[in-house]
């Protein structure tokens, strides 16, 4: 991670949701969730264990079915590596969804890389996952990232459908089908991405004083 990205967007005290006040709550489909963005150094051990429990419940079998396998110790270490952030949705005190992401470089391009987005089973198909990804797209655009990237298991059709058909992500140029087409079938995953429209904030802008509204930034039909 470059010192430039670190200095401006990687500081633990940064409030990435300050410019996006309407996105700090999710009040649709009978749900009332509070959303927060937490640097890994500020997440409590209790919340970290809840996040990991959700990841394990949703993804352990998917990892076991892949060539990567599942290793609890290694997975916990990965969640804390390289200055990550957690976007967390709570129903009261209960964590019901989270996204794990980093500001990074991919092939010398500034990206927001989403490594995980997980929702408890009983809240799926209620728009929570889509809402979380919309927040990450706004955060990435505000941070002048060129695109948002994700990795998806090919043997998880629900996830592939979510990103390609619902969120309109496309195969990234770094995905195996492009960078290693002759051996594509040997890979258990695809890499997808979406270009981000950079928000002009200016060097002196205090994002907390210039809130972004749902109507002005989100083009999804649910926000109009």
C-alpha cells in the first residue's frame, strides 16, 4: 500500500461514512440496521470473533470445496493483514452483515479490494448485501480509487449471479480467463471489477461537512 493512500485513507481514525450519512442506516424490507466502518486496529476482539463466525458459517464449505481449503488460523490472520477495514451492519448489538476491504494497488492501479461481503442467512435477499457494496463503491470513489475489485469462487453460482447480474461487475483483466486463458479451468475463482467515478473533493475538503445524499450519488432504483 502506498504511503499516499495510507496517509489519506488508511488512518485508523478516518470516518469513511461521514460524507454518506444516509448510508449509515438501512431501513428497508422491515429491517432497521446501523452501519459503521471500522479499521481493523479498532475492532474489538468480541466483534472480530462475531465477524469470523459469520464468515465461517457462510463460507467454510465453499473454501473446503475449492483448491484453497479452509484453515481457521490462516483465515483469521488474513482478516487482519495489510491495513484492512470492516464495514459492519448491526441489528441492535448483533452483527448481521460485514464487508472486509482494503485500499490497495493492483497492477499499479489504485483500487478498493473487497475480500469478503457476508450476510446472515435469514437476511439474504433483503437488499443488505447490495447496500453494503453500494457503500463500498461510494467510499472507493471518494478515495479516488479507479475501480472496486472482488474475488468470487466459480463454484458459487449465487455469488457469481449477485455480482455479475445484479451489481453489473465484469471479469477483470487480471482474472484467470484473461491472464492465463489456457489454464483457466485450473483456477477455482474469478476476479471481477467495476470502474468507479471519482468524486471531486479538492485537497482542503472536509468530507464530513459535505454530506452526500442518496439521491445525488446512488443511481439504483431503490434510492431514487
